[in-house]
C-alpha cells in the first residue's frame, strides 16, 4: 500500500551513552506551544538525539517531505491540536503520500475515537500531557529500538514480545492484515495472568480487526464494541507498556 522511505535499521544504532555523535537518530518535535516544544527538545537532545523543532502541522509536513528528506527523521513527536493542520491532518497527508515516519502522539486531548483514527494512520504510541521527560525519552527510545530490530521482509521472532513488536511495526505501515495475523497467532494463555496483558492483547485484536474490516468495506463502520472502548481508558491499555 505504501512506498515507505526508511533507513536501513542496521545503520546508526542508538547509543546508551547519551553522546550526540554516537546517537545520530533524528527526531522531529511538532508542537505549537513554544515552552513545551523547547522542553521536549531538551529532554531528547540531552540523551543524544538530534532534534528539530517545528511549530505546526504545515511546517512538519514541509520538514519531512522537502527534497525527499523523509528518511532523515527516525521518529516524530506530534501534538494533535495546532493552528492550521492538526496532528491527524499531518498523519493523513503523510499516509496518502506513502511516507512512514514512526510517530508518538503527545497531547492533552486524546480521546478513544481519536486514538482509533491515529492507529488507522499508523500510530501505536501515545502519551498524554503533562508528560515527564523520562516518559518521553522512554517511549522514543523504545520506538527506535523496535524499528531498528525489524526490517522489510525480516521474520519476526517466535516469542510473544517479538510477535507484538512485529504487529506494531506493521501497524505503523498500515498493513492491517499482517498485523491482524500476527496478533491472532499470540497464545493469550502464555501471557502473565497478573496485570492487564491479556486485556491489552484483546483490545489490540479488536481494534485491528475493526480497522481491517473497515478497510475491506472501503468506508467507515461502527466500532463493534464502541460502548466498551468509550467507557474504558483506552490509552491506558495501548501505552507502550503493553509489551
């Protein structure tokens, strides 16, 4: 479906030393609030990431697509509500152009329907404002590690964590059928009984199956369990800790 523009994941492996010269991964921070944008940039640059900051969705699209430079960004930290194009608008434009930039949505205004729409456009990582620096760094580090561990055509590892990571990798590329198949292969009985692991897996399966069905029908369909997901803190279960 997409002609993604990506780096070879073997290149530019992230460093654990916080040295910018040894951790050249580029992050685009998109937020219309100057103080937050600066804070996100500091949080990421202090652990070695090369950060570029822009103030709105239009500037984000220009930064990513100008001169075919989409491969220059390893991840994007994206606000939802901004003047001009919203965060969802940015995802839509990039998706329609076949551009893949792994994205973390960081917003104070993420509700369940918006999260479902973001997943449809390839986002599986969410943080709600106010966001602590360590939370932001943790999600971005994990996202890049996950992207670096997988590549086009690579066989996923056979364990549960590998299957979940591969499903998320495919979702970022809007490959719903592949993600659905991977999630269906996970044996829920092998997940820890304690905690919310099984519920998280169930939610991912439900959401991906819904989006796959909607894609097959070529239009919008009502979410099968709308009353359930609207009554649930969906983001609590879709957070990166689901792995």
